[in-house]
C-alpha cells in the first residue's frame, strides 16, 4: 500500500518534507507497529496526535480494542482522534453495512461497538475520552462558518445529510498533558427508551422507489406525486426528479394482491410539494425542481364515474389573479371556516433561500378554487412560531381550533420541537381572523420531515429525522413506539 502511494506522489511531482516519514505495519501485530514507529524515529514521550479515519471499524473487535489499549500505554502524552460509523441496526445502518460488504470491506467491529457508549468503553485505558456524533460536532461549529459553507452552493438534501451525520462520530481519547484540551462537544442526548411496539400491514404492490414525494388517500385510492428516484422500482432506469402523479386502489379486499401504480398526469414540481385530500379530490400545490426552481403550481386530482368504472383526471389550475408565492417543504391542511372547506398553506422554503414566516397564511377555497391572503395575530404573549420549513400540520376538526403545527427546521437549520395551535379569533367576529396559541408538543424530541395525524383524540407522529440514529419511527402523544417489521428481522 505504501509503495503504491509513494509511486502516486512521485508521478504527481509532490515532494514530501524531510521530517515526514512513511512507515507501514500490520495494525493487528502491535510489535510490528512499535518497531516500525521506532525505526522512523518516533519519540513516545512527546505529545502525539494519532488519527484513525475509519480504521478500527475494519478490524475485528478484539484487534481494535488491543490497538487502543496499546496506544494508551505506550504514548504518555497522546490524543487519539477517531472517525467512523455507529448505529448499525436502523434502516440506514443496515443499508450502510450492506454497502461496505458489497465493496468487500465489511465493518467488522460495528455490531460489537454500535453506539457512543460502547466506543467510549473501547478507550477506557485513556485518562479522558470525549465522543460525539457528527450532528453534535456541527452544533459546536461557529455559526459564521456554517453560514459560509451553506452559501457555497444550493442545498436541500437535509434528510440524507443529517441521517449520515447521526451514523458517524468523532472521538478524542487523551493521556497525560493532552487531557488539558478544551472541551468543545456538548453531551449528546439520547431518545426516550422505546417501551411499546406496534405491528403494521404491508401492501403488496409494484413499489415506487422515491424520496421527497407526497401521498394522499382519496376515493379509495392512494395518490402519489413527485419525489426523486425511479418511475418503476422494478425497471432498470436512472434515478432523477419525477413529476408524475400516480395512483393505485386501496380496496381492503385487494391488500394482498399485487398492483402496479398507474399514471394520471404530471405536476410541474417534482420535490416536496403538498397533497391535501378534500372529499374525493386531492389538491397538489407547490414543490420544486432544483433548489432554485420553486413553483406555486396548483393541480386537482379527481375521479369520474362510479364503482369499478371510475377514471382519474388531473386538472392544472391557472389564471387566478391572486396567488401565493412559490414554495416547497410547506404544509397544506384542510380546515373548515364558517362551514367552508379551505386548504391552509403555512411556512416552507421559497426563492433565494427565503423561509416563510408564520404571521401570514394563504387560504384556498376548495369549492370556488380562489386564493386569499390572511394575516395571523400573535399568541397572547406576543409570540409567533418562528419561520420554518419541513414542519408538520394536522387539522384539529374544531370550529375554533383549526390546526396544530409541530417541529421543523428554522432559518439556521436547527431542529424545532415546539407545537402551536392556530385558532379563530372569536373576539373579532370575522371568519378569517386567526391567532396562534402555544401548545404542548406531541414530539418526544425535536424532529423534522415527519407527519402529524390526529386520530380519535391521539396525536400520531410518523417518521422524520432527529439528532440521533435512535429516532422512533412512530410516536403517540409524545410516547415513542417501534414498528414491528418481520422483513428487517429476517435480513439481520
């Protein structure tokens, strides 16, 4: 390996400084490691920095443990810095393990050292051990630096980036004088222990493989719009932004029969649009193509005919004089105001990296298909929900309390865990006089990219991303739940 690297450096005409020595050894043979270092002139008493970037993960657990213990005993003033993976058991972690197996470099110690506590225990021979996942590392980064990086190019892949960050960590193990190093990582919180498990029914279908899509149930059908991925998961085709609007029947009698999605038409924006069920119709609004290509497109999916002869149609709405600004990662919720069905649009991201405030709502009359802009009054203490996107909203089905929002990402990309109720201001009499009221959050921890549903008085949270790989896939009134998935058990 060293010979190949030295040859590459020579071909690139890179001259290495005289004080830099290359020395190779089998890290499983500690005598060979020490001998190689001594031959290069290493002084084990001088303050020494050791960097292991995804190294111990490829070794057997006992071999990596022995190397860590040897370093603690041999270097009297040492900082051992390590960067590698954690969290092997959730869907992202299982995919990560498969990826490295397919590349013929399996992560041999990951199952034995699956979390930060287990990694700290590996370095118990050191005098001090600090460890944090990459989300905590990012949190310790100066705000100016984060803003500089965020401004380098358009970015909207929050979920993928944050999931990756929760599955990698940094560790600093120190001996001697190096223990005086400044502490920069705050203590990493863990999710509440999951005490309950629920089972789910899986539909048999020709699945679509996408993310960033939206879905709604209407008229006995599941309607899916947009996302990034493939049109057909069973076909060999390139991944990309999908503008197609698809549907399939959700007749309970046919749950266990394979069905393919069928295309109705196309919506102008592929990613992170909203879909709202109004009776037997689905209203699609907003979304984006690229991060600099938001839209305020509006389309209505409805059904013609009765029974088995029903046929879907997609109508693109245009020509209204008043129209909300283009946006994506917003919420669109069906509410009833003075007996009229309205789709209420809140928050989201817009053009030029703008995040929409929550002192304004846009209301779409579901029957007349006309827009109007409505100012929202603050809560009794003068406060508003901060501007955010990737939050969730759900109708409360009340004449006074219209909807609840919770979670999301703020303008600085910080996770939010608060909850607010939008209600009618009865004191002003007007039907569209609205105000905010702060509420107890149904989230056990800050989260974004999730879905909120109100069912028989329960607040149900589905999915989303937290600052930890231990995120519960389901929450009920703030209580985290596991979802039983027999396919995952078989895979492990």
